[in-house]
C-alpha cells in the first residue's frame, strides 16, 4: 500500500536495514520554522536524489561505500537531511502528492547503483535545472498517480524576513549540514554599511553637534540686535519667547503639517535675519534702519560706489558675495529649523518637558522683570521687531500723502522775483557743500586737532584778504550718506529724509534757494557737480541755468577712489568755465566738493593753482596715496584720513576764495551730513557746520540776530537749527517778502 504526505520527511532509503525500535529524537530547535513552513512541493523535491547526494558526500570524505543513513521512526528522515536545501527549493512550483512506496522503490534502486553513475546523473540534472530551482518531481512521481484536479496551486514565496534561505543566508547548523548536498550558488556581496553604522559613536556626536549648532543659530537669529555696538554677550543670554512658542507648535503638529510649518518658519526667520543684517549696515552707514519700502533704490547707488572704489571686478565680486550670503542664510536657517523639529519629534516627551520648563522660566523672568546687565532675560525681540517694521511701513505710506500736501505749501512760492533777495543784488554768491563735513570733524579727538588748526589758519587768511565770517550748526536730514537728501533739504526748506520725499519734491515746483536767485532774473545760476556721472534731470528743479557734471569739467587725471576729481581741480575748472569770464550778470553757483567722500583714501594734495591744468598732474599724487582697503577698515586710520580729507577740502575752498574772490563775493559753505558711525561714533549727532563768508561786512550785519560765532569755526554753544529752516531764514534776512495768502 502506498500513502501520501505533505511533510519534509524522506521515505525509507534502505529496505535491508531493519527499523530501530527506539523513540525518535525530537527535531532540532532550528528546524521548527522549516517544518512549519514546508509545502508539498518542498517535500517532494529532495526525494529523488537523496542516495546520490549521500554517496557524493561520502566520496568527498574518501569513503568508497555509502554510509548508512540513520533513520528515525518509520518514514522520517534524519534531522540533518536536506538542511542545506538550495535556494531553488523556495521558487514557486506545482505542489504534488507523492507515493512514498514508489518513491522508496526508486530510491532503493538508486542506492544500489555505482557512485560514478550517481555522480553522472546528478551533474546531468544540475545542467538541466537552472540555478536556484528544484529538480522536476516527475522523475520520482508518475504523472498518472497525481490527477490534475488534485494538484495544489503554486506556493507563494515566504518574505525574506521570515525565511533566511530566501535571502541567500544559511542558518543551518554547520555541524549537521556539512556535506549534505552540493554547494549552492555563491552569496551576493553584502551591501556596504553606512558611515554611521561603521562609526556609531562618532555619528552620534556629530548628530548632537549639528543639533546644537542649529539651536544656537535659531536663537542667534531671534536675539540678533540691529546695530553693531549692541552685539554684546548679554544680548544672547536671554530666553526668546518665539522659540518657546515655535517649539510647542511643532511638537503637537502631525508630520506633514509640521514639515510645512518648519519650512515656512525657517524661511521667515532667514528673511528676518537678512533684514536685521541690512539694519546693521544702514545704522552703521546712514544712522538709521533699513526701510523696506523706500531703500531698495539705494542698492543701485551702493553698486556704483563699489564700482568706483573697487573697480568693476571688485563690484561684481561683492554683489555675488552678498547674494550668496543671502541664499546661505535662508538655506541654513530653514535646515536648522527642520533639524530641531525632527529631533523634538523623535524625542517628543523630553522635548515637551523641556519646552514647558523653558516657558515657565520665561513667564517667571517676565513677571519679575529679571535682567542681566541690560535687556531683560525674558525676550520678545523678534515680535517687537516685526511690529516695528510693520509700523514703519504704515508710517511711510501715510507720510507720502502727508508730505505731498506739505510740499505744496510755500511761504515764498508766490513771491515775485523783484521781491526776492533784494539785499544781495550785485553779489557773486557761492553755495558750497563739503562732503561728510560734520560736527565730529571739529570736536572728535582723533580729528579735531588737525581740522581746528586748518580752520584757524584759513580764518586768518580770510581776515587778511578782507573777509569776515559767521558760523553756526544745522541738523542734517541724513547721516553717513545720501548726500542729495541734505542738499535738497537745505535748498528747498523741506525736511527730506528719505528717497520717497526726494522724488516727490523734485517732481514738483517747490521754490528752492537756487531757484529764488533764478526767479529774480538778476543772476546767472550754474551748478558744478563733479560727483554726477550721468544725466541729472533734477537740475531743472533746482533752477540752474547750466550744470557742469564730471563729463563737462574737462578732467584728464585719475580718480581718487569714489571722487572723480580733486576739489582743487573742480574749483579751477569753475574759474575757467564760468567765474573767470566776463558777464553781464553776477553769478550764483552751487558747488559740490567730493574729495572728503569715503573711503578717504587716497587723498589729493594741494598744488599751485597754475599747475592744475587738465588734471594729469595728479597721476603721481594718486599713485603715492594710500589704498582704501588699508584705511577704511582700520578704526584709527580711517578717522585720521577722514580728518585729512576735510582739511584738504577746506583748504581748497578757502584758498580759491582768497585767490579768485572779489569785494562782491559771498560764500555759504556747509557739510551735507556727518560721516558714518565708524568715524563719528554710534551716538553722534546729525549736526554739521555752516558758515557765511563775505567781503562786504554789511552782508554779515543782516544776520547779527542769528547769534552765530565769528569766524569759520562754530562754537559749541552756537545755535543749532534744523537744516530745512535755513532757506526761509536766509531769504528773510536778505530782503525777501513772503507771499500774501
């Protein structure tokens, strides 16, 4: 009789050997999974060639006769049999029922064959069977004994995690599996392990370092001040409430919303950091924060300045560096927020406890008003800064409409020309602006000695030439730069402290001081503008008959950093082109002197006036001068060179008046603004000196009630007026009548 089985047990392999009357051993523990996961196909496959495999194994060990296979109870194979089954046994194949008696007959017959024939048959079978597949079961099981309708569907593959054999790994005991069958296909090379797997300690340290740096970067951005002098350790030893609130939100959010919020928070924090950096730069150079509505246009002027001082290549490199910095800040800040967010999520309980503790500490410090050396420990810097920016934007938008109405009001706007400046008729009037000539030039210890000595010497020279002078202080509408705002404020009588106001007033018809001279018809009005290198439509607004810019002054010498030409040359060209010519009208001129413009290196030197020529004489002077990079970034040297540049400009102007002036000459000269904070100081005023020089003493008698100091150096106690008040005071002092309303 025959019987069928679905287990992996092998049939009787030697009928001549009586079955031992012993209790079968329990199968090894590591075979339990194989027995439980066996399939009919797997049970049938090894039946054909067991004896052949056993013979090959014995031959490999040098034994010529097949070793008897130790059997368990009837029909059970030894525990080691088939333990090293090839990978092909796990491939999908039809499941069949096997007649174990028939299989036993075939196996017994095979057992009596010669080892050579068994080896030959095995090799032939391996050639016919692809690597990894089981031998066909039809060889041991007649087709007629397994009806088609009783066949079992193909067995599904077991997952790699459940069957280690499917993944190419041999989990059998090496002592029992050795020599049980032919070697399987060679193992595939193991995938290279990650760096963090090879170096777990180093990877953990690097991970915590990156997390710590990310947290520090976020806190730095949240606590960052907007001016360089405020960068002190105490500023960063505070608790930012924005970090506490942000951590709480990120901890409770699900994964996708959390990632989105983290990215938006990182980008926003990066943008705020860039704006804070702009605030630092603007406070350093202009004494005010960055205006997100109006100040974008200034980047074009900054690029022109860099081109003039560093060359085209240097300017391009600086622009690229700035753009790269902006991108790096945005990317790093976003990655930092994502990093901290992921770490908090993986350690949600610890992060929640830490957030609660820090939040409680913030509330406590805020309630008690605790502070270290300056600002309170409980900080809300970013929130306050965002509020301030929003308020400034709103104020700017409101100011635009309000200023447009203010500019239309003009006490002298309707005054006829014959009622303007009646007490200055016949005088040659010069209005000269000295770049960056501020109060600090006269009062700062680093510059005062040299500048005061120059002012004293030039005042004596004026006195010898028959001139008198009076001086006071004006508070400029700008600081550190944007000179045109100071010029327009002084000449228009309006407070023009931003670019929007400048555009508004220059687009209108508000009367300027130079325009008042033109309206009278009694003066020829000209402008000498060596700093202008392109068309300047504002000349019409200022009421100038002719404007001489850098292209029309005939200069053939080298540039001195930003300044296109030395002040002495500009004044020499003015004498040649206008002042030295015969005219039927007196001359009113507006002259901008630029040699004292930053970076204050190289600085020209005074030469005899008759040697100025076309300016080519300055080639050697420019080459012998100092390099801007050696001066501008050295706090001590930059102040010294700034003072020398002011001395040069004052020498040029006063020497020109003494040499080329006349009894009818009236000079009004002043600074347009204070130098930047690195020279004037972070808490410097916006005051600039202003002086009126005249050969005719009656001209100065008209301003006796102003309380100004005699000479070209104003006393510390001299009156300080806002710069926009000068126009009306000057017009009134010299005979102008306000229009009737």
